[in-house]
């Protein structure tokens, strides 16, 4: 197995603007192509799409498959367990190389995909964050939150002229399906694939029947695995809608994206990027090293086998196949379960002058004081809809339903069972707390400026909150901007970070648990300094194996600490990146994506920028 075990520190600037190798990759057809009968089969099967066939320009294409949140170490576990036979063959027989890289911070998909697609990922400090000037919470669970990020990216996208499937961002792709945010305004129908996807579904009746059968099997598997986990006392986390999310992602979306990729390969689309998100969903709920998450890799591996076979036999051009993850995941334990309340409630208690409960305090299951939440009015709106459809003659029933609606809005109730709290907006104290797995950001919203450590400590209430969070056993690192750089503090010591250099001021080094490598220190400094980052940046406490997650998860990513910052990259023999320095998702754009970017892609990006600037 060709492998590089850690992020390289070799400077690859000598490779030029196209990345390693300088010139763009030229197509070579060393593999035997499909025979006459198979060519006829595909011509008939995809006859409805023949006008989309791309002209052959002599350049190699790129098929890039992202396995969301799969750490390098967990890929190795899946390979050792025999869950990835296709990937194993690529590495042992076909000359592909596997290496580890460092994704930067936050270790989250919006930040990483912006870097991979555009080489630009500033202003994305977490999966959920707060825009002080706009007084608006940005959450990447919602389309408007991802669109907020997309609208602020100015660099051209590496997917121009290509396809984007199951991604948060489009990367300027010409064709999208299950992509959340695009440069141009499009309908939800178009972002789901539009008429093209509908036609593709009609052309695969056998596959659609298989989707229906597998959906039932997936539901039964979810119930069985949950039951076994409870009997064995294994820690898991289940949101009320997760079984349906699992069916959608693990069955429906995985099959549809594979169908779309196979079509694009036949048509000769120059660059295709698609995310397999199934491992991420399972690992959050069962754990990144769990049998449920790792064994599901066998089905993703089977889809990769189909795609690799299509590339070799019937690709409309020669393709390079690259497989990667955007970040990893670290085993975690829930802050809410450990301390009996959400982080937002802890902050509210401190500011109200109430005592903070110790670890092991019994959990109040329906207690949440988020005045504005990611799913703030879902439960109440459902009950209101029921009241509206109740016949007018049944006035008593309608009144009772509306009382239930008001109770839900007051007590959170059903929303907490189905949708756990994701952020808190506490208007009483002008404080906003956002959770992004094991990374949390605290904002003092009364001031639109980013507050420095000196300003935080200069106010009695803010100082009290700072000290309470610093000493809390669930919080391992507290970062702030200060006059001399970035101030980091843990329960056992504090340090000053400036230009990637760390100086311990007092006690123990607070970065010891999270990593003291130069690239880790630079990433932490950049995260705390990012625009839209919190006045206080919090990492969950990390003991070398488990990290505290501010979301209810048993697998977490967002901060530093453990495998979450070490994804993998698998490249073909035609793309040698073993010695390339990859210490941020932006480096993947520089080292890999720019080799395949068409000149028209750059021109489109420049024209768009000129229009936006009015030049």
C-alpha cells in the first residue's frame, strides 16, 4: 500500500500554479474500452441525454468522491475489517496512494468544501455562527445559512463546467443535484436535480425498486441496531426523525447520486465532485469507530466500484479518480448528558447568578431555554396546522390544540424530543451561543465589534462568565483575541499564541491535549481571529480519546483534538501528491483541483467578480 502517514512539511511551490507536475494532465487511454455491444447499450440507455455529450478536448477529467467525516485512522480500520474491498484493490493493485492530511479549523464541511472548491474559506468559523452586524445566526443545517456563505465567496470555483452532487456548495458547477447553495439563484426543485434527475429516475425502474426494498431493510436495521445498543448499554444518540434521515441518506440519496455520476462519466463531463454523507450521519449517532458506521462503508465502497468500472469501460474521456474526506471525527460524549443541561443554559445560569450543576446531575429531559432556535417553532407550527384543519364546529378541540401550541412555545417540549437545541439567543443578557459539535462560540451581541480579552474582563458580568467557563470541566480550551495575539486558557494554565508561536504564560500548556504541531497552532490562531468568530471560542474537554460535544453526539468534529482534523486523500498514479504540503482544505484546491480547472472556469469566475464589483 503506497502511503504517507502524516501531513508533509515539504514546500511544493516549485510545482507551479497548476500544482504538482506543472502542466494540466493529458489524457491517456491505457485501459481497454467497452466493446461494441456495451457501447450500444449505453447509447440506448442514455439516448435522452445525448445532447449533453461533451466534446473530447484531449484533457483528462476528474471524478472526486468525498466520504464525509471519515478520518484517516477510521478508513484504516474499515480496510483492516474488509469493509472496503474496492478501495483496497485500488491501493494494492492499481497503484493508488493513500496519505493523511490536516484539514485546518474548523474541522467542518462548510469550511472545508469552500477551501477545496474555491481556495477561499475565510469567515466560516463554525458550522453554526453569528453575524453580529446583521444580528443573525448562520446555521449550515438550513439552506439560507449555506447561501449566506456561498454569496460571500468571490474566487472562481473548480467545478465550473462540471457537476456537483450532494454538496453544500456548488463550486460554480454547471449541473447540480442535492446541492444546497449555488452562485445563481435557483429553485429548490433545480437544486434537487430538477427534470434531469426525474428523467434519470424514470430510466432506472429496477434501481428504483431496489431503493424501495432497501429503504425497508434500512429501517429494520436502524431499529435492530438501536435495540441491540440499548440492551448492551452502549451510548448512542437518537433524534426522533433520525430513522427517516438515515433512509433518505443511506438509501435514496446514495443511489441517486451514483446514477447521476455514471451518466456524467459516460457524457464526458470534465469534473465531477460528489459527497457520500452516510458515514457522517451514522458516526454522529453511533460513534466513528462503531460497527454500524464502519460496516456501512461496504455499501459506499460498492458504489465506488460501479463508478470505477464506468470510468474504465465507458467514460466519455479519460478520468482520474480521487477519493478523500473533508475532515475526520473524534469519539465524544454529550455535554448535555454529562452536566444535565445545554451549554446555552449554563451560560444563562451564570449570567443570572445561579449555580452551575456539577457533572452527573440528573438530566431534565425537556428543559431548554433557547428563545430562538434552529427549529424554534417546528412543534408549535405542527399543532397550529392541526388546529386550522379541525372543523369549525369542534371549537373545544381547536381551543385545546392552540393551548398546546402556546405551551410548546413556552416550554420547548416536543421540539426538544425531536430537535435538540442547536444554539441559544439570550436576549435578557444580549448573549448568543452557537454549538457546532465539539466547538462552541459565545458572542456578546450588544456590541457589533469583536471584543478583546481586555474588554471581556473589564466588565463584571462578562468576567464572571469567562471565569465560570474557564473552570468548567466540560470545556477544555477557551480562546480570545487580545492585544498581543490570541490568548488561550484551560483549567490548568494559559498561553499566548502569535504568528504560530506559543508561549506558556502560566501553569500547563493548554494546547497539550489538542496538539502542539506548528500547523495546529496556526489553525487555532486563524480560527480565533476569523471574521464572525465568537468573542469567546470554546473547545470541548478532550482526554485523548473522548471529546465533549456541545451537540448531543457520540461522534464529533469542529475543533482540534484527535482524528477529527486528520482526513485522508487517495490519488491515482497520475497524480503524485505524496510530498505536497496539505495543511488546510485550501491546499487541496491548490494541489489537486487547479490541475483540472478549465480556462473557461477561470474566465467565468473573473467575469462574475467584475460584474459584482461594477468593473
